[in-house]
């Protein structure tokens, strides 16, 4: 068993955008009760099923982050964010991992039974973070969703914006996306900053242009 040192949690990154946020060493050293208590205070409509899911998955996530910590010195600066509110307010995702050159959205499920429509929705989380988070996608930073099965069944698939895997293999996925030669990890302060979830003016202009073009095409088609 890992003999965790006493590590002080960063209190200056408290935010209404997530239930927990800290660097990998702090995340690994935290007790499960501490994390669950913090998440319960953040998620106002917490159900017994949600608490069971946290207790069934978080310890494994800590272990997988710890495995990366043990192999890569750069991982001391990597961060884990739990119950993160997506920029467009559509959903909270289970976790976001800030690595070198990559931002991974992690969704966890006990049976790994993901229907095709949910897989597409999960892939869309990465696309939305890439589009609507000011600092994601900069400097060749890759944004990707990982669906993690922490129960029974096999889950292995990789395509654009989406990978599925088992919990015990998550560290291998993390190392595959980790690119210290490409870019440093986003800091918590930057990722969770007040201006991070605002579309840039250029993006707003691009979205409006697409909307105008689509509306114009529909208008032309109706006139034929």
C-alpha cells in the first residue's frame, strides 16, 4: 500500500465550477471519505446511488493517477478535477485530468454498458471543451474524452475525441496522451479561471458566420 505523505490541499482553487480540484500528489494522498464529503457538499442533489458510484470509482482513479506519478516526474504538476461543470452548463463530467499537452475528460461507469448515443455525447464533451474553453486546444493541446469501465465487462475503443478502457488500464491511456515535449500542463488556476469558459470573440464570429451560412442555404433551397 502506498504510504502517503502529509500534503496540504490547495484551498485557493476553490470554485463553483467543480467539486474537487488539486494536483496529483494531493489527490492521491487524500482519503476517500475526505473526497466524498467534499463532493457531497458541492452536489446539492446527491443521491445514495451517486455516493456509491463515487466510493466505487474514486479510489481506483487515485491509484491510476498515482501510477503515472510513480513513473513520470512531470506528473507532480498534473491535476485532477472532479465533478466539473462543462463550459456551456450542459452537464457535470466525472473528472478532468490536466496532463502535459492534453486535457482528458473522464466519465466512469460500473458496467461499461455505453449505448452508441451516449458514446457520441461523451465525444461531444471533448469537442465542446475544445470549442468553448478559452485555454483548451491552445499550443497543440489535445482534448479527449475517456469512458472508463470500473466494473465488469471489457471496454477498449479509440476514435476521434473518444477512448473507452477499463479502470486498471487508465494510467496507460494517460501516458499515451501525455506529451511533455509538446506543451506544459494547464494549471488549475488557469483552467478554472473566471474568464476560461467564455468563447473568444473569434469563435463567436465563426459560430455566427456558420449560422448565417446555414440559414442562407436553407433560404435558397426553399426558393428552388
